[in-house]
């Protein structure tokens, strides 16, 4: 990108899309628009009515720098500092996993089960919900926003991730009366007398060998602790199932995201104390969310 030419918005969009495509981006036009809109502090749609305009030097310099980093593999969400999830915007940085669209299936399943529970128990019920491995807080915050009759406990092993999640909760105007954040290893920090109606989790479920084959944009930028569970990938799910039994109220649900590969071994991980698993598929038709109900 020469700095002496006239670089209108239209020209910047065309040139950069081609450049990012050659650099390996799977969504070069979208990436370009998001980065240019961010540099220009405007909505993407506004670029389309400003094709002939030439942005000022400061905007072009900020855009060039982001394009350079994008071409090196930095995910767009880390460059602009936010990501959309369930039609809302969440802050992200390299301390947290970038929320994935697949995780919206976990939220939909949790909302369905929560509504059923309140219907059965009566309108005055306040459900107690845990989100284990909250990361940026997307699951906990979306549940609290979409479902007024609940109080959420969000847990993560990473202090840095919890700071991002706390800022997101404040941004979405959810106070401590709706969400509390706890530093801990899965559910081990939860009080023995604390009983949840729903335990939700998108835990790390990648095996060490799968991790080696993930795209570089994931391996080089996203926190390994958010992805890898151990040699098999099922380690944290197995631990979570075990701990959840102790922390769930009678007839409570454990709902978690998993890899399609692990869905096959799920029955072996659950004993006779659980009903289910009921498995929900994602948009690609792959097993993505499992639901268990405590019957013991
Ligand atoms: C796959 S990310 C999910 C983040 C977020 N819930 C989402 O769906 O985008 C997993 C999260 O679990 C956290 N984590 C990893 N091991 C943990 C453990 N033993 N106990 C609690 N959290 C853990 C990671 O720090 C990370 O934030």
C-alpha cells in the first residue's frame, strides 16, 4: 500500500481485501470492513456511503497497522478489542478465548431448560446458575440478560480472564446482585452448601495432539489454557461431571459444550446417577452441546 497515492475508502477496501486473501484470511472482505470501520470509528454500513472519501492520515495509519497485524495472523476480534455474541458486543483481549458462534447453542439450551424449570416451580423462583470457565463472561452475562429470574456464579481459573468478564458485566449493566465472579479450579471453590439449578460450561476440550493441528491464528494468539484439557481432551469434562453431581440441586441440569469426537464417549463418563445425555447438534450437524440431569 503506497502512502503517496490517493487512497479512498473504496480503493482501500478493494486493495486490502485482495491483500488479506493472499495472506490466508478466510473472510478477507469482512475483515477489511471491520478493521476500516474500527479505524474510522464508524459502523461498517457507513463505509458504503463514503466510498469516494479519503480518510485522514491518522485513520490510514491506524488501519495500515491493523492490516499488517491481521496479515500476520492476529484475529480481528483482538485487533478491534470486541466480538459479537448472541447479538451483543463483548470486550475481548488475548487473556480470553474469542467467543464462538457454536457456544450460542449452549445458551439456547440453557434458556430452554431454565424456562421449563421456572414453569414447573412457579414464577417466584430465582434460579441459581453457575458458568464454569467463564472467560470473557459471554455465557454468564447472556443468561443473566435474557433471563431475569436468575443469579449467576461465574468461575474461571484465570484472574486476567475474570477481569475482562467483570468489565463486560459492568458494560452490560449487571451488578453483583446478578453475577458474582470467583477465581477457582472448576467447581472446587464453590461452598459445599451451595446448590445450583443449572451448571453451564464451555470448558477446554481440545486434546494435546489436536492442539498441534489447530490453525496458527488460534495457537499463536488465543490462550492455550482456554483450549487444551489434557492428552485426551475429555479430562476437564470428566472432572466437571464428577464435581457437578455434588454441586447440583435435585433434578438440576449440567449443560456443557464438547467436541463431536467426545460425544461418543459421553455415556462412559456418566454413571447411573444422571438422566441423559441429550445431545444438541450445531449448524454443521455436529454434536456440540450435552445436557445431563441429576436424578440421584
Ligand atoms: C473454552 S474457554 C470458554 C470461555 C467462554 N465461556 C466462552 O464460551 O467463550 C474455557 C475457559 O475455561 C477456563 N479454564 C480452564 N481450566 C479451568 C479450570 N480448571 N477451572 C476453571 N476454569 C478453567 C479458561 O481460563 C477459559 O477462560
